């Protein structure tokens, strides 16, 4: 009989998570985006975590969740305001274990609880299929400049389901 994989769990971001969250961010960019972005683009993108203190302050200033496997952080996601997924990153070693889906489910529920009818996200090319499978629709292509490098992404959106009156949230 096969062993079942440990189930991911969620908890709020803590200031002490800053270093590990920055490391997850950099590892995901370096190891998961090579088919879509050049090395120079990856380095420019990952440089957002160079100033860990600032990176941590930004995560703390948004609703940020940490996904753990056996109590070790393996992913994180941030909701900016009520209706925009600012970040969703999973460590390459935890991809395919339901971590990203759990983070996204939680942000969708939280956005709905904050009154959002539509949730938007600017997704990298390598993450587009993940969001398409979850019911997000591509709205527009974007080009952003980071440290002199141009990176393309796509704004996607999902209409959040309305809760039936009296239904548990």
C-alpha cells in the first residue's frame, strides 16, 4: 500500500518568515521559469527579494498566507486589497502537491469575504495554465520593466461565485 503525501497546511505570514519566503520566491523564479524567461530576466525578477527587509515589509503589509508541508514553509501567496493576487509562489520541490491550489483557494475565499466580485492576477507565462485551469480568463498582455529587463505577463481575472443566501461561508 502506497504512502500518502503529507497534506499542505496554511497559516498567516510572520516577520520571521521573511528569509524563507524570499528564498522560495527566488528558487521558484530560477527553477520554474527558464522556458519562458531569459536568465537576465529571471535575475531582474528575482532581485525584488534582494532587500529582504523591504520584501518582508511588503508581505506583512498585505494579507499573506504561508503554505507548509510538515510545518516547513513551501509556498506563499499575497492578496493586495480585496481583489488582486499580488504573489503566489511555490518552492520547486513542492510543485504538484496541491500547495498552489490550496493557496489560491484560500485567497479566492478571502477576496470574496472582503466583498470582491472579481479577482485579478498578473501571471507569468509559466503560471498561465495553472490559472486557466482554475477558471481565470486572460484579459490583456502586459510588459513590465525590472532593472532594465522587459518581462511579459498576462492580467487574468475570475468572477467569484456568489454565496447563496444563508449558506455557510
